[in-house]
C-alpha cells in the first residue's frame, strides 16, 4: 500500500492541490507513480466547475473503478470539486468502488484518510464551508515540467457571479500571507531551475484585500521579482473590475513580468454583464483594454466569454460577436453556458436552447480563429525571445513559447531544426503562423 498515483483534472489551481497531496504523502514515505494501473492507491482530484467537467470527472472515476474491480489497484479516492459540489447527495452509494470522498477543504488530511481506509473505514470527508489554505510548510511534489511552476496566492472567491459555483466549491476569498508565498517560491527554486513562475488565484487582482485591507498584488510581485529566481513572472486570472493604474504601471516597468494579461470578461453587453453580476460595464472594459495597450506596448490579452447565457438575445450575442472581431484579442476561450444548480442564473427564465448555444459558440470560435490567424501572421519576420518547453511526441519538433503564450492553454512556436533543453531561452525568428501556433527558426 505504498505506491500512489494521482489523476489531476481541471485548472492549475486544482493541480496545486494535487501537488500538495503528493507532497504530504511523499514525506510520509509513499512512492509517487505516474501510472495509475501500477499503483496501490489512486487519487482522482476532480473538477466540477461546469457540467462538462463533471462528466469528465465521473468518466475517469468509472474507468479507474474498473481497474479496482480487476484488482489492479487497492484504494480509490475521489477528491476536489466533485465531492464538494455533491456533498449532500448520494455519491457513496452511486460510486460504490470509491473508498473515500475528500472535499476541497479536507485534502490536507490525505495521509490520515488513507490510514483509516487501510484499517477498514470508508470515508466522506467534506467540509460544509472549505477554509483550508496551504502555506510554505507544505511540500509540493511538482507535476509541471521542471522549468515552470504555478503558485497559488489566494484561494476561494469573494464574487457572486450568477453563473458560478466557485464560492460554494472553494469557499470565501482568502489570501496567503506574503512571507509564506515568498518562502514557497524560494523553496521551489532550490529544487528546480525555474524559468517561469505563474501566479494564480480565482481573482489574483483582489490579492490582500481580506488580510491587509487593500490590494497588495503589486507589492507581492515586487518581492517576487527581487528574488531573481526566474526570467518570466506571469500573472493569471485577473478581474477587469479590479485592475488599477498601479498594477498597469508595474507591468509596464518590470522587465520580468510577461506583457501578458489573462482577463476573463465573460460578455460585453451591459444588460448581460449586470445579470451575470460582473460589476463592470462595456465602457469600462473598453477603456481598460485601451489603457493596457496604450501603456504597455505589445501587451498580449487573453480573455474568455460565455455563449448562450440565459435570456441572451440575438442582438446581445451579435454585440459580443462584433466585439470579438473588433478588439483583436490575442487569445480567446469560449464556453457554452452551463446551467448549474445552486447558482442564481439556474432559476432565470429564458434559458437558451442547447442548439442555439452551440451555434453561438461556433460563431465566436470562427471569428476568433480569423483574428488570431491575422494576429499571429503579423509576427512573421520578427525576432522574439522564447522559452523551450520540450519536444513533440514524435521527437521531430521543438516546442517553445513566446511571452504571449501561457503554459498548457496557449499556442507554441514550432521549431523543426535545432536542439535545446526545456527551460532554456532562445532567440527565434518567426517564419510562419496559423490561428493557434507559429513556426520559427533559431537565430
């Protein structure tokens, strides 16, 4: 009962929870494996943010339950958002092969939970209101490539967007203390030669408001930049209502900060934004994007939108579609609206039919593909610094990223000739481009 494998689903915030669990178990003497079918214990750290992710989580649990039936693993644990989402339902009865369900506020007890399972118990450890917040005293078994890491600066969410379950799944917004974050980054840099640090939270721009009484993101990032442990510092998951001039100026001036902003907007029509509870207007959004582009030359802006929000009219959707065409975002993610029980939007009349949601999703994606292809082609002939992530599965192409590309979600520059190690920085000339990736040659 000493070999442990974890299947981490969903976002980087969930990935860090997985790394913390593995760090705890590694310290206890467990052997960490990346092969579920060769492990005694498998943990599925689930995502249930929307219906699609819930289905993916359940499918993975059922798949692993079959391994357990065949005696290829001894203990199956389900952690994360799925148990938290369905804490009052009959999960244990529906998924009888699972030995323990562990919520988002209980995963730090994973070692004790496993010992109880070995002694014969079946557990449902799910706090009604998650409050746990990890700190630098917890070791992490990092699952990302050695040259980049994610660092969670806060947990939970203080917003009450009408479509979103995060406050129920993750609890109230709670910032980590600055010294703890700084110390964790130092510890991580001792283990790996870091090239890139990615700061994440449900709303990173609100960092510090709960424990320091005001926004302290810039102060935190200054402390991290002074550590001299990486070349790139990337900021993820910002909220458009919380961007201020101080943050924009810091991004402009600090050389280590990637000129890249992850700015989920969700919609642009004022009436829809109000129903969503986004606390910002179209005029303010346009002004913010213009200010970012004016003050930070070359800044890349990634955003996301929801297609088919309840009561979204054809006119409101067309306003969003035109906005995507006009604003020329570097990257856009689109999600079909997912009707989730427990959210305010669930009870709204005028739910958009599935076929209409799919068509609106398609139109937004096609529009952005054209924008992205044009934007990427504008880089042909330019010389850029890139970070090497590794090589393709067929070993034929070097995969590198520009400052415009966050790990795992954005595109690559594909290099067909030349060698380099992951974590290296290179200078390349862009030679070709499509909607998602570019090609280049090493200078």
